[in-house]
């Protein structure tokens, strides 16, 4: 059985309540989860307290604690895991910002937000806030941005994860960038 098919089968078994499936899944996806975590952390501040291993474990524990998840396939699992990692990092950034600066983060130009400066968690938070608003309008575009910017995935990888064509990913990416530019641009002080 191929690894991808085996992962999908284990996810299906997990969805049906098989606790053994969760245990068997981690070794099959661990390396890819670490790659995803490294991609996230590469864009974080240099003094970040989380390591890739800790981020993987924390995200996986959050997923294991969910009781009614109906996993569609391997791509669905990695998209949800990427989202969990983003939430963990946002929580850490909020804590860091509150301790260091207090108050709300400043609004920044989109190109600066995408750079995610290592020493500016407020940039990360501003982008996260805008992405939450984008998700209310178009959830798939928000997923494309999340996977492209935070997970470091290319067009083809995103297409596979979201089970859409690369052309659709490119359109969503273009539209999302335009919307975020307007959103962030309208919020500048």
C-alpha cells in the first residue's frame, strides 16, 4: 500500500473512532510535519521559544484532542495541521507582543507582512487578523495564502493539498494578494 493511500486509510479509520489509527499515523507523517514546522519557524523571530519538534507535537496533540473530525484525505489532514501550527504561533506571538510592547500591533504593507520579520510579532498578528477576515469572505483563498506564506508550499503542493487545479490556486493566490493589499492598505494609520 502506498504511503499516501495508507495515510488516507488511517485518517478514515481515525474518523470512525479507531484510536490505534492515530498512533499508526504519526510515524507516517512525522517527517512532513517537521518540514511544515520548519517552514513556519524559519519566518519567526530568532529568539522564538518553540522548536520544530515542539510545534509538531503541540499541533498533533490539538488534532488528537478533537473528537468529531471527519478527515477527507491526506491533503485535508495537512491543511488542518498547517492551520493548527499557525494558531499556535499566533498565540505565542500575542503573548510575546503583550509582554514586550503591550497593545495592538500596527498595520503594515502586505509585502512587509509576507516577509514576517524575525523581530516583529506584530506583523505576524496583523497578517493573521487580515487572513481571518479573508476567511469569512473566501475560505479557500485564505487557505491558499496560509499554505503559500506560512507553510512555504508551492502552487502544485497547494493544489494537491486542497484537491484543486494549479490554475485555481494561481487565481486564488492573485485574488487573495490583491484583497490583502487593499485590506492592509486601508488599515494603515
